[in-house]
C-alpha cells in the first residue's frame, strides 16, 4: 500500500515539474518536497482526509477555444480596455483588479459613472446609476469553476455568477457589457450593446490585427470571438499553489499544526458539506438567509428562491467584504452568522426558518479561530498581476480609476 502511494506521489511530482516549468517559485517548493519529504510524510498527508484535494496544475479549455498566446494577449487588452463599455469609462479590470485580489474591495460594485479604485471608488456628482446588484466575485481560478472533488470539470458548462445563471467564461464575459449599471450605461440599448462594441473594435486597426492573429479567419471580430479571447486571458489568472495545495501534494510542513487541526474541524464542523472539492465550493445553490444590503432592494437570488451559489474560499484574505451582499467585512463575522443560522434562526426576514438549507444544521462558531487559521492556508498571492500600460483604443487601461 505504501509503495503504491509513494509511486503515485512520484508520478504526481513529475507531472507537477513538467507543468510548472515556467514558475520558479513552484519549482523551488517542489525541490524542497523532493529532498525533505520522507515516505511517511507522504502517506500521512494523503491519509488526512480523502475529501481534501489540491487544485490541478494545468487548466483545461473548451474544445472549441484552445489556449493560444495570441488569444491570451488579445483577451488581456480587452479585459483592460474601457472601449467595451457604453460610455468608454469602465473596464472589466475596474471591478476585478489585481491589487484587490481581482475583486474590488467594495460591498457592492460601482460601475457606470464611477471614479476611483477600491474603497475610494464613488459615483460622480448628479448620479442616477444604482450600485451593481452584488459583491464582485474574484476572477482568480474561475478557470476551475464547477470542479468536482475528483478534479473533473467541463469548462464549456462551468457555472458562473452567484446564481449560476450563465455557463462558461466565454458566455459570462459578454454579460457585464450588456448590464446597465455595470458597463453599458444609459445611452445604448442592451440589445445593441454588443453590436456597437464589435463595430467600435473593427475601426481600431490594432484590434483588427490582434483578432486576425488570434483567430486567423476573415472578419474575426465577432461577439463570440470577443468572449473567447477574454475567457482565454482569464484562464491564465490562476493561484493554485497555496500552502494547502502544497500540503496536499505531499509537503508535510507547508501548513502549521494549527492549520492542520483547523482543516479537520472545517470537515467535522460541517463547512465541507458545501465548501467541498479543490475550489472549496460544490458550485450548488443553497438558502442561507444572508442579510440584504440596505443600499438596494432585497436580492432574491436564483429564481427568486433566496438561494445563492457556494463561493470559493480561496484567497479570502484578498477578497473582503463577503457574501453576495458584501454585508460582512470579516471572516470572523461570517462564522458568527453561521452560528445563528446553524441554530435555525434565519437572518433575512424574507426567508422562513424552515427554508434554511439542511446542511446548515448544528453548525456553530465554537472552533472559529482554528477554522480561520485553516482558511488562511488557502491564500496564494502568487498570480499574474500585470496590467497593460496602454490599450489599443488609446483610453486609460481600467477606465476611470
Ligand atoms: C462594475 C463592476 C464589474 C465590472 C465592470 C465587471 N464585473 Fe465581473 N463581476 C462583478 C460582480 C458584482 C460579479 C458578481 C455578480 C453576480 O454574481 O451576480 C461579477 C462576476 C464575474 C464573474 C463570475 C465569477 C464566478 O465565480 O462566477 C466573472 C468571470 C467576471 N465577473 C468577469 C468579468 C469580465 C470578463 C468583465 C468585463 C467584460 C467584468 N467581469 C466586468 C462586477 C463587475
Ligand atoms: C449549506 C451550505 C454551506 C455550509 C454548510 C457552509 N457554507 Fe459558507 N457559504 C455558502 C454559500 C451558499 C455562501 C454564499 C451565500 C451568499 O452570499 O448569500 C457561503 C459563503 C461563505 C463565505 C463568504 C465567501 C465570500 O467570498 O464571500 C465564507 C467565508 C464561508 N461561507 C465560510 C464557511 C464556513 C467557515 C463554514 C463552516 C463553519 C461554512 N461556510 C458552511 C454555503 C455554505
């Protein structure tokens, strides 16, 4: 048995080295593992709990949109170019900024008619645009959305948004452009926005060149290819080497003893019932009764049921505030919330106690500190943070920051 596990560990290590040849930090970690981890260490880690698995080392793209350097380069320009917004004032990167964990540090995002980055972002004078309906989700590791505990996932049907309303990064990326308060504004109708953007791009020679290089067809600038290029870029924003991932892959010293204990409590206390698999999400909808944000009317979630998708718990240190309404500023406050709903006390007047998800039953905050220690092992700040210094439209990368 030990021999088989050791063999498996070695095979995993070889795959790991091959895939990570571009990342010097990772190679350094692997080298340490290879020289210091003894067979007992490997066996102990693998035996902790089969439910805990690391993120894959490589990303899978849909069959009709393979990763290429040209598409990734184009997608990065598009992600940062406010030319995709109705009034040329906001880009994807405005609300998904690398200095803020590819989120925006706000409870509810400010899109159209906003200025500034992060907590200093505000609406300009005379504003009539509402806040964006929800807290900005990070795009880090969204390449893995939908991943199951055994590591399988289908990027062509990957669930997106807090209510799983869109499938795949390709289709998701077109939605914010069409949404009035996010990127569209009030001057172009939702049904015309994508056509207007495509028309704008065809008039910018550098985009014509970049799209031609990326797709190698005549008339490459289409809505579909716009979504494909952005998705290809997003699949490069990965953070899959947290202390937790290193520990699961066999480096017994990557997590502290307190974190290892917290991991076990995370499981026995019931968090893992929903926060499962390598993304710490089952990607399913659950009724939790998270309080609404008073800046907006009530948010009834998926299909008006007050159900929301389990978010990933990776990189929490970078993505506060928390929940779809951004109502909690600390993980501490989130776990105190679980203590109340675990005792069958709904925290939202629109959700009756008997509608609370059965998986919440009995959850309490007794082991809060140990669980927080474990959650800290899920942070990995080693992701691509680069922003283009200029974008083909000549507008400011990231818009009105
Ligand atoms: C004004 C802020 C804002 C802008 C601009 C914006 N987003 Fe978002 N993004 C959000 C918010 C808020 C959510 C969560 C919305 C929800 O779940 O209903 C989100 C969700 C996402 C998700 C889903 C993540 C997941 O795990 O389900 C992806 C991917 C994403 N955005 C990418 C983009 C791309 C690509 C663009 C540009 C085309 C963009 N965003 C523009 C605020 C913004
Ligand atoms: C019944 C399924 C379920 C269980 C059990 C559960 N969660 Fe959650 N968790 C969710 C869902 C769904 C959300 C998003 C809710 C929303 O925004 O309305 C969430 C959100 C969170 C968030 C906020 C993440 C973010 O980025 O905003 C944290 C932190 C969290 N959970 C930690 C925990 C911990 C720790 C436990 C165990 C004490 C736990 N959860 C148990 C389903 C669950």
